[in-house]
């Protein structure tokens, strides 16, 4: 089974006139947060707003900066939120918060990401 990748557009929520930056991301279903490289956040003028402790795939914990607010677009789906700040020129990751907020599912056999079949036109949320 191979990796699943997605192309997202990241922009500064507070500066809508600033052009978005397109990123080729690894879709990581084991990650909660999205990770955006520092150089991308700097280009967009998205500030660091806090710190968090992230547990990495090797089970080590690392303090990381949190940046936001940012807008993430994937196709016709949009999410507003925060992200972890990755290393300069590092690989961006899409985590579960984006997948849940946009109501997307990972199709591992086809190495694809798309809307849930039950909600193809727009996200559907449970409120119970």
C-alpha cells in the first residue's frame, strides 16, 4: 500500500488579498493536526500564536509552534483553523482535523482522497 497525497491551497485568513500557496501534502491519518512548513507560513504572513507538544511517529514528543489563523482549501471544501509549524522546506502533512472538518475519506487502495459518498456535494456533520 502506498502513500496518499493531496494538493491543498493554504492562505492567510486575515489577509484575503494575499495569494494562496498550493502544497502537495502527505495525508497522514495518524496525525491530528496539519503541519505546514515555516517558509510557507512566513510567505503568507501567518503568525505564530502558541505552542503545543506533538507526539511524533517514533513516539518521541517535541514542542512545536502553532500558527494561525489560516484557510485550507481542498477542491471545493474549505476549513479555517490553525496548524503546527514544520521545518523550513519540510513536507506538509494533512491530519484528521482537516479530514473531519471537510468530511473527506481516504481511499487507500486507490491512493486517493475524496468526499464521503454520503455527502458528495458538501460536508455533512453529526450534532448528536
